[in-house]
C-alpha cells in the first residue's frame, strides 16, 4: 500500500537519493543534504504549527508501507515573495506604429515581474522511477489539492506552479546561455544550484530591469521560452487537467512556464466529497485501474494521510475500507474522510458538488449508529 503523509526526519536519505537521480534543473530539490535537511525541518515546524501560517512549507512524502521507504515527494509553499523578492519574466508586447509610414510592429518582450508575490505555490514534485505508473504520480500531485481545500485559510485563493524549463543532458539551458550568462560568469547548473540554495533573489536583482526584446535572442533561446523539460510534460498535463493554465509568466533562468488556477476551480476540489468510515473486516478486492479509483484522506492538519481505493466502495453516506487501510489513514469507524477521483475522466459514481457534506437529521442518526460499530455487517 502507498500512503501520502507529511515528510519526516528519517526521510532524508530517501529524499537525497531521489534528488540525486532527478538530475539537474529541479531547483526546489537540489541534491544537497544540508539544504534538504533544512527543508525537512521547515516542514516539521509547519505541520507542528510552530511558524507563521504565511511562512509555511508543506512537504508530503509518498511512503511504501511494505518497505517504509519514501518514494515520492510533493509540496505547497504557503506564500512566495515575503522573505525575499520573487521574480519571473512576463511575456509582453511592445507595439510601434506609424500611419505615415504604414508601419505597425508588435515585438514580444520579457519584463521582470513580481506578480506572484503573496501567492501559494505547489512545488517539489518528484517520484522514484520504479514507482512511476499505476496512478502514483496522480496521487502524489493531486493529494495537495485535498489539503489546500481542507485548510484554505492558510493559503491564497490562487495557486501556481513554476514548471521546469528546457535543458539538455548536460544541464545547459539555451535561455540562460543567451541571457543570464551574459550578466553572470557562471554555468546554468551553478546558477540553478544557487537558486535552490536560496540565492535566486540575489541573482535576479542583478539581471537587467529593462525589457528584453525576444527577437534579439538566438533561435535556440526563443524556442524554449514557455516550454517544459521533457520529463516535466506529464506533470504539466496533470495540472492542465486540473484547470491550471499558462499565465504569461516564465522562469528567469530556463524560461519554463508558470501555470495557475483559482482554488475553487481546481477539478479535484470541485469533485471532492465527505463520507464516514465503515471498517469492513471481511476480505475486500482492492484492485481497480486508476480510472476507477478514488483518493481518500483523513482531515488532519498535522497528520494528513491519503491513499486510494476502488470507487465501488463509496456509498451515499459512508465509504468502506479494510482495517489496514483505516490504520494507515489513522482513521476509525465513524470518522469523516474526504474523497476525490484519482483520474480525470474516470468513473465517478456521484456527480453533485460536495454531495454528502451536509447530511439530514436521519443520516446523522445513522452515523451515530455507525460509530458504535467497528465493522460492516
């Protein structure tokens, strides 16, 4: 069984191995043990509510219960740009026209922007190669939206993701070579590492503040603006299926696109529902393809847990699960849990928005009875 949970102190070795295997270009998770340890510490402070809500870093691990290994990670930064300036390039147009000469020229430009300041960011998505497929990437990505919805007061109304841009096998970025390297005597890989270590603001502040005219850049650099790395295409498609769209901003180093969505428009959140746990002690067939599975989460801020189960076990008021799944979710019979479809376009038995969130009096009386039993009769 695979379960999403908050990142723990003993995940450092697994996290370092994943970061090392990811290669260059994953800015938020460089293969640096000291930095990764600081991120774990920050996440633990956040879940234990020992830091200001706007400074929170929520990092989730995908754990293989059978081995105890962390095999994936994803995260949410509560707010960006509060402790240091957060920069992007905005793709804009400069128009020059002359009626007398019959000239009307539209020139694309890159303009330094701080537009995402005070906005929540989803980040740090990484999955071990041997666990790719079977809906594991979907679970790792979409579990964050269930947490966002459950604790909306800690996050902004709009969330964004800064996607990894194009770089070659040697970690060279065409946009950095054409632009950033002209102002800094360093390779892209070094600039990327410094960015991951928290020096991105310092580098950005030394970049030119005036607009960059895109036609003046080499063809190779222009071609990668707004494009993602080939390894990031699946992550982008997942976000697009959730309702995220390109907002005209790109990363200042590699030109990767920024996509955004309002929380209430995210598909996982729109389709989610609440049900009460019924523990079934009889054998259950838990096999089902991703399109027929649902994510199920407890509703704990500090000990958030998510796993998946077949949608056929979801009823009008309850969801059935075996004891080992309830234990992994830290849930008991009668507890309220949240459910959402794992895959877009998959089978989802109940289509009304948040059906089951508000039960009538008869249903509430049934739930009291359910709580007095530990198993499904």
